[in-house]
């Protein structure tokens, strides 16, 4: 098979420039995003190496891994050289990265302010295209006992069962809660429904001596704190 004059396969590159060999010799942190993706897809096309194809894909999502993670399988498969198997591999790697990010912030084990809650829950909620409602469960010193998903909805809302929130609190022995839900639209303004359900949850907690410390609306870029805005 002939090759275009300006094309070189990865095997023709210097060993220091080959992604797999580079990772073995220098570690994964030494590789660019394009080189890491090239390892995932394994090969390119007759006119484009795996690294060049990866650079093209990244360029078309403004070099944003976040945007790449939101790219559909159909969109990935629109690139020549990316079939179903390679598209699935990229999607799986992006999802693993998201789940790893979800675990990492648990090093914030004690809540001292609204931003601590955001640090824990932004990786969970910030990138979702649908709404979810979560609760952080805490002890009397505001140490995090765990986090629980209460509901999962559509693009514009999700139903919240107040009983389920306090069932989780009682089961875990929590005496304090922090509420979270996301706005896929990116807006940080609470809706009337957000305000009403927050007050309903706060009032229910008072009867059981379980305090709601805050309710955060989470987006990819920021958050709105009911407590910081004196809305509780």
C-alpha cells in the first residue's frame, strides 16, 4: 500500500515520538491529549496517523476534553478512520475519567462552606445533560458520611421525594444535610419550584432535628448557594 509523501505511520516515527513507547519510557503524564487518544484508537487512516486524527478530533471540540466527553458515538464515527469500536473506546475512556473525578473530591471529608460541597459534587453533576438531585449526609461536626442520588429527571427538571431524603438520613445516622441539583442549561437562578422544594425539605427536617445546611444549584462553571444568598 502506497503512502502519501507527507504521511508517516506511527511505526515510522522516532521511538521517542511513538505514543505507546513514550508512555512506557516517560509515563502517561508526558503524553499530550492527542497522543493519549491515539493510543486508544490504535491506528489512523492512509492519509493521517492516529495522532494526527486525534489532533483533528480535539481541534473540532476546541481542544476540550469536556466537550469530547459529550460527543456522541455518531459524531465520533463521522470521522474517517473512527468506526464503532474506536468510538466506543473513546466514550468509555471519557466516562472512566468522569467517574474518577467523582471519587477524587471525597478527600474533602468535612464541610466548612458552600464551596466544599461544590468541590465534591461538581464532578458528579456539572457535566450532565439531564437534571439529578443529590444529598450529602453529614454528622454533627459536618463530616461527610456519604452522598446519595435522590432522583434523576429530564432536561428541565426532576421530581424530589422528601421522604426518601430523610429515609437516607435516618439510615446513615446523619444529623445534617446539604442538597444539590444541577441545571443543564447553565443558569444559576433558582426556579420557583427550586425555592418551594427547598423550603419543604427544610421544614420536614426541623420536625426530625435534621438540619439542612445548604442547597446548591450546580453547573459546569459555578454554583448558586441558597445559604450564601440567605434563601434558607
